[in-house]
C-alpha cells in the first residue's frame, strides 16, 4: 500500500503506456528541433547579427552542452552500462568520431560568411567593397569571369562538405535525444529531466548549424535552393531519433547506455571546439563570453534538481552475480 508502482520491464522494454508517453515526448521534441533548424536557416535574412552577438550565443550553447554531457549524460550512461570502463570507452569513441568528422569535413564553424555582408561596424562594408574594386582593377581582361566561376565552385564544394558533416552530426543529435528519453523511462519513471536537457542542447545548437550552411550557400545558390537544403537538413535529427528508436527496440535497453556515452563524447567535442578558440581569438570579449558560458553551465546544473534523487543510482546487482562482475585476481600467500 502506498508504494509507487514502477513500469514493468521486459528485456529492456518498458510498458505500453509509458512507451506511448516517451514516444509522444520524442515526437514533440523532434518537431520543435525541426522548427529551430528552419528558423536558423532564415535568421540571417531577417536580422543582422554582429560577430560579438554570435560568439555570445555560441558560448552559452557550448556551456549548456558541456554541462549536459558531464552532469546528465555520463551519469545516466553509468547507470545503463555494464561498467564504468564501457562508459569511458563509449565517450572516447563519440569524441574521436566527432573530431575526425570535423577534421574531414571542417563543418563546425559558426562564423557568418563574408557573402552575407553581416559586419561589426558601419564602415566595414565599404572596406570590403574597396578591396574588391582594387582586385578587379589589377586583373587582366577576361580573368574576372574565370575567377568568379572558380570561386563559385569552391563555395559550392565548401557548403556541400559542411552540409554532409552537419547532417551526420544531426543524426547523432537525434540518437542522443531518443537515448535520453529512453533512459528517463528506464531509470526515473515520471521524470523527463535528461530528455529535456538533451532537447535544450540540440534545440539551441541547431539554429547555429543551419546558419553555417545557409551563410555559405548565400553566394553560390539561389534562395529557393537554400530553403530546400534547409528543409532537408532539418529532417536529419528526427531521422536519427527514429533510427535509434527502432534500434533500441531490436537490441533492448543495453544500447541506451552505449548511445548516451557516445553522445556525451559528441557533446564534449562540439562544446570544447566552440570554447577553446575563445582563449586565443576572443580575448577582447572575455567577460561577455565567460558570463554566457557560466549561464549555460548553470542551466544544465539546474535541470538536475528536477530529477528524482535515485536517478543516478546504479541498479542493484544480485549477490550471486558479483563474482562474475569482479575482476579475477591471483592472491599470493
């Protein structure tokens, strides 16, 4: 009497009623992430964002992702995974995978492209125009068309590579979102703190990614093409979430811990790749960027207060299973 009834687990699967709730949460989050991605692609055409404003936004979102990876994803992965070694291995795999993707596709850059004519001061545009006029005057007759064609090809190759890299990253985001919601249903019934935290990180980071693609496409593609690419990119996160959801049904609950650890590595790599360059290239805005970072980390920390006290507690292991889990060591007498 008076005891709370936990949803029944069947080989890692939760009850049908709880499964419907988690599915509903996942669909809602995916729709909101799609809206954020579409809005980010149109943001540059509606507002003029300065370099400082962009860097403050990036610092805040990076702090949020950093806090969610350390305060939520890794602890929940430790609950789901077989051992802490498996969690660290999964985290390292996620970090290195993201690092290699950035190295190959060079996709993680949130500066605004020069072609968008978004500048810091009122005279910056005139300086760029004067430089273009000098370059044209120095070129021989007929060279302008050839240089322009090569530049368009280079820009197209640039945004295509960035688009491929960001699409893979968005698939990982969808898997992280689905895994977080699954972990909430498995370990803390009635709580959606981890799923909500992951959603916030993806939701606020997605417009920056869309902005990176559309700003590079501004000079090489038409507005209609940019909108089509932006719509296609916004579908990547829901696709990743759906693929993981079906995979978790097939493999059971064990895949959730691996996915959370891998996603923590992804979040760590993305957040640190945003934060570390600030130490060298943005010292003039150190106080604004540091404040934004602390706000993001603080929001991630505060979300933990909405979790049940036992959300990060490991499941009890029967005494008969302890000999198989403990490492075998030889004792010399």
